C-alpha cells in the first residue's frame, strides 16, 4: 500500500470509528508505529485529524460544551469522591477559588458548614449553594453563559486580575497527556488561566471520563498543576502516564 493510500485508509477509519489507535493501525497495516506516527502528523497538519495520546480522533470528536442539566448527575459518585478528597487540601482561614463545574459544586456542598473560608467563584450554582452559609462568598460578575451557569467576560477578568488566593480547584472539559487541560472556547480557557495565575496552588478535579480527550483551547500543561484528583475509572496504563507529569491522586467511589 502506498503512503497516500495508507493515509486515506486511516482517514476512512476515523470517519467511521471516530478514533484510531497507533498500535492497532501498525498491526492492521503491517508497518511500524513510527510510520503511523508520521502519517498522523501529516494528517494533523492538513487539519484532517487531531492527535491524542496513543492515537488520533476525528476533529468532530473534540469535546464541546455540555449544558448543566445534562452533566449534573453524570458520574455523580465519582465527583462526590473526588470532592471529599479535595476538601482535605483546604487549610483553615484560606482564600479559595472554585471554578465552574459539577465537581467543584460538590466541593461547595462539603464546605458550606465552615465559617473560616473566603470563596471566589464564577459559577452561579455554587454561589447559590453557599448563599445560606457563613462563608465569605465573592462572585466574579460578568456575562452569564445560559444553560451552563458560568460567568465570563471583562468583569470576571478584572476581578481575577486583582485577587490572590491560596488554592484553586480547577474543573476540566478535557485532559490529555500531550495537550494538557483544554476548554471548548478561548473565553473559557482565558478565565481558567487567570484563576491559575491568581492562586498559589492549583489542583485539577476531573473524573476519569475527561481523560484522553481534547477540547479547542489550551488552559495549561499538566506541569503547571500541583496535581490531579480523579477516580479509579482511569486504567493502570493511563495512571502511569499521567503520574509522570504531575501528582496523581486516585479515589474510590
């Protein structure tokens, strides 16, 4: 099979399956994994695929924004277990930032009986959850993203430029060994970047369904994180790969 024919065959596999694996392609096409990697690199430069750790996906497979009502009960046991571990990192009298998201919402539920924290958030669901608490709660302001509950825009950015926090719990749309943490839009990734810059320490809270995925806009490489808290749905091979780049904590639902 000629190189052009091989790449066309790989494209067809991506269209029908949505993703491909380097090792499997190597066996199916009877060529080296290095040859497959070169093919994938060329196809990515042509905009026909998006490379991932160990393979590639079709551009349509990039993670998109999900409405709050769709994701709030998804993997809820994992999210609750992740949140229980995350609150162990919060010292007394801390200033913390809670990113928008359903896992960080579970953190908010666990800290609302405390009285010693200042919480900054760009999530109206989190703010509402903490409304009856004794915590000091600061809402970033900004434009509301309908169906999601996130605040963004220049008012959000202005507040984040002028605060300093001890700890930031980052939510993720997608996490990948090579691409790092990514978000569906420039606006979302910018706010997350500014939250990272405003905090001394950043922990990523992400259930295992978010891993080996890519979204459109870079938030940060894994090396910028203090660590990741995730669940045991992440397989052993992936656990090893991610732990080479950051501190990885696995929890059990």
